[in-house]
C-alpha cells in the first residue's frame, strides 16, 4: 500500500487540481484512507481543507479527527466557550488546531459531532492496523 500511496501523493504534488488525474488520485487516496492508511488520511484532510477545487469541510474535519487522534490529540467534544460558533476545547483538543477550528465553525456542533462518530468508527476498526 505504501508504494501506491507514494505514487498518488506525487500526483497530488505535481498535477493541476483541475485535472482528471488529480481527481482520480484524490479519490484513490480517499479509498486508501477508508481502508486504514493514516498517511492517506493525512494528505486528503489537507486537500479537503485547503483546495479551492476540492474543498469539503466535512471530509476535512473527519480525516483531521482521525489523523490527529492517532497523533495523541484529545477527541472528546468539550466546547468550553459560550459561543457555539467558536469552539474552544481543553488543551490538547484537536479542534483547537486552527485549520480544524475553522471547520467546526463552518459545520456547526451537530454536524461536527456526527463526523466525530464516523471518525471514531474508523479508529476502532483500524486500531490494530495502526
């Protein structure tokens, strides 16, 4: 799986985001992430968060949850801020990371919690792979 990941990551680095080649590589990387590749999850989280053409806040949030949980960040939803649109969790909460915090504001609490559930299922399913 690592060789294929490297090939696909290279396509994302070199191809135009509007190209069919980029779209196919992104789709295949998402497939690898769904099968348990944390490296693929990390790459697609960034693409879905920052790409003008492929931006998808929900997918970015889910994959950030997965990758940052694996890195040891806290994942329990615990907004300590009075404002529901501005998340502020305890120290170590992955949602405090700037790229994720913006996504929480865009998605809203309800959708973020749904995606937390999806990410938790992924983590339980693939914990032996990690």
